[in-house]
């Protein structure tokens, strides 16, 4: 998995006044959690753009005070309810021999016959799937092949197997499915209504005779 580097500076003061001053200066208060005591630090808000405002999944390389380097993942992030600015970020330290859970984006491949030939509609139920794996085995994307999906077919997490990771979802979790298009349903309803109308007209003529 690709990594993004974020430079940070450790901080001693974690009070509200100090935190407000940091945010006014374009900095984001952060905490790194792991096996040791939490580490409080700050980083530039602009440095989070490629990590937060993207559909892709990344691990993070934290460089603290230009000395300490820590591999981590984004665990939690808080935004301002009005301005949507980043208020606080939590990271979790990675260990090579310890599995972690992470949301990975889904990428569809192939063309579903139920859509291409039968005119159905493809629904993507899960844009991201949560997987559990060792840090070195975390995938960049989950590739889902839809080339055999007909109308009415669903593709479940149980159909995707990997020796490197497992899903933190029930086996019957639907990733995507092909359903009859709304236009086809309306057309079918119109046809039925027309047939009923024709029958009614014939019955009316017979009754008149």
C-alpha cells in the first residue's frame, strides 16, 4: 500500500487555549496511539489534503521533529461542523507482526451482461470494504469482477478470496448487484395496463351487442 509522509512537531501543552492558537496558525493537533503512551503532536493542515480528501487508502509515515519516524494509519478525524476544517486527527501506530483493520476502496472490473445486454441497472452497495491484514499485506484496492452478473444477481464478500487479508464483514454482505432498470419496470407496467384496457374495451363491445 502507498504511504503519505506527514511532518509533525511534538507538543507539551494540550490545553484549549494552546489548541485554539495552533488551529488559528493553520496547524492540526494530533495524537499517535500505540503500545506506548500516546504522543501529542501538530502538523500542517495542508499536509492532510492527499490523505483525507481522496477515495484512495494510504498508510502514513509520521516524521516527528525531523528525528523519529513512525508508520501509522489514520484512525479518526474530526471536522468543524460549519467550516469543515480539520479539528483533530488520531493515528494508530503500525506493527509489522500485528494485524490491523482498514477500509479499502472497491474497484469494479469487467462488464455485467445484465447491464450491457439485458438493460439492467448496476448498484454498488459497498464503495469501501473493511479488511484485516498485516500492514505489509494491505491492498490498495479490492478488485471486483462483475463480468458474470445477470439481472437479479448479487456479488457477496464470500466470493472474494485472498490469502493476504480477510473481510471484517459477514459472508453475505452484498458488494454490488444488477437490478431491473426503472425504465423497464415502467414499460412493463404500461404494457400490462394497455392489455387490460384492450380487454375492457372488448368486453364493453360484447356487452353492447
